[in-house]
């Protein structure tokens, strides 16, 4: 009985295939290619319309279920490459301009297969369950968690290659900071640090130099990161911007002894108010501002003395911390405003971290270090695609660097 049912299934499949050949008058391989292209194009078109239905919350002409002022606003032509040749699609538009299709993204010139769709959704922080539901709801495609894992695992060689790629031999500024995630390990939930480094080269272009997963944030691990950067070709860094992690400066000195260190002002302020009474926080923050906004280091020292007079007795640890870290807090005072703006905080890497947090916020726990690394890598590639230009006023900034670091910078000037 089972064999008969299977034979019927095969017969039906053959009948459908024969009807398809007859209907399309297929006689050559080229005829088959054209017919498949038409089917593929039509399928994509219906998928785009289905995405628009979901985006608006109602189907075309279904005014009864319409619960939004937004509505369809015609189509725009788009030609994309596919396995079957170039195809032209009519991409739906909405009046508010909010619709961004996933199956064929804006500026996408090649139609991705299901694997790339999975990677796209994974890179946006979509959970495995949500990826399954999305593909089933919109496209009628059933995928298992194992398939999703297997697809995302295919990028591990790409991550390894990216993580080990050669780097320029000198960077103007390198920012180093870590963010923390919960990761399952040996049946326990452990807080892991994702160490990251962002560099600005002498062309004024930003790049993420690498991502490393480790337990806790420690100066010892950062030393390993610095040594790896050196092994990948980075022989010199003019200024390294870091948080206030104990031992970080010593790790930098061991690997890049000639680099200047700038400790992040924002991190210093956060550390200052950690043990401050809630009612005093705003006053303390206001009292610290004249220090780091002073025009010169001498003026900043005077402001620190005034702060100590006002708050030193009640909060001696704050004053002690600023004085102990002063040599590396005050680095930026020697530079012009254009360089100061870049280095006195780690905002460059913090903004990158904000993009990563948007993607990872739905993940309270990662099943493994590898799963965390895959998501951070894919999200990073999205960020890097947007980093197309140079740092603002880079021509002027590079000239300023050439004055402060003539032997290091001038050989690279054109």
C-alpha cells in the first residue's frame, strides 16, 4: 500500500512536469532556463506583495481590516541577478516610505537563496524560533533549528579568515573596550566579555580590527589582543583610547611602549559617581565638567583643586582617582580641538557597541561562545558596510598628527 502511494506521488510529479513542458513548449535547455526564470520571478513578486500585506496589516483592497493611515503607493522597477538570469521585479511602495522588504532588500543586486535569508535574519538578532516563523508565515518554507545552525556555521571559516587578516602597519587611533553577555558553558550561565578593537588608519577610515570572546575583562587578556594585533602587522599606534581597567596601561606599555594612552573621560566620570549619594550625583557631575572642558591642562588642574575644596572631604576617593589617573586622563589637552574630539572619550567604539546591542538585546543567553561570535560578526559586517567615508576634517587632523608625530606620520603622507 505504501509503495503504491509512493508510485502515485511519482506519477503525479511526472504528470505535472510533462504538463509544464507541454504548456511552455520546452524544447531546449535554454527554454527550460527561461521558464524557470519566469516562475522564480513570479514567486518573488508574490513574496514581495505578501511582505507588504504584513507590513500594512491588511491585504490589497481589504478596507474592512485596515487599521492604519499608511497605504500602498504603487511600485518601483528593480532588476536583480538570479541563478536563472536577470529578472525584473515590481517592488511595492507605501505612502509613508516605511516598507523595507527582506526577501529583496534595498540596493540588493543579486537575489539571495534561503541560506542568505537565514544569515540576514540572524544578523539582525532574530531568534531561531522567529526565523522559523518568518520563513513559514511569509514564504511557506519549513526550516529546522538544526538547518539554521548549520547555515550559520558555514560563516565560521569566514570569521576565522576575517579575524586573522593582515592589518596596516600603523594606526592613528585605536579604541579598545569590551561588552558583556551571558553565555551557557558546562551547564552554567557565565558572564563573558566580548573584547573589541576599532582603529582609525592614516587614511581616516574606521575599521573593526577584531572580536575576541573571553571570561571577564582583564588586562592579561587585552595583552593577548595587543600581541595578536602586532602579529597581524600593526607595528605602531599613535594613541590608544581605553577605559579605566586596572593594568590596561601596563599591558599597552608592554606591547606598544611608544603609544600614548588616553583614558576615557566618560568612564572616569562613571567610576567617580559609582559610590556617590543619589542626591549628590548631579552636583558631582556638574563639578567635574569644568575639569575636562578646561582649555589647558594647567587650567584643568586648577579646576580639580577647586573640586577637591568643595567635595574632597566628603568624597576623597573621587579626587584620589582623578589624581592617580591624571597622566592618562590629561593626554588630550596637548592636542588641538579636532584631535581632542576624537580621543577624549571612547564614543567611536561605544556607538559601534550600541549597534551591536540593538541586535543582541533579544538574546538574554547565548548557547555557546561560537553562537555569540557568529551574531557579533554578522552584525559587525552590517556596521562596516555603513562606514564608507573618512573621519570628518581628516585632512586637517592628519596634518596635526604629522606635527606631533613627524617621524611616524610624514613617511606616510603623499
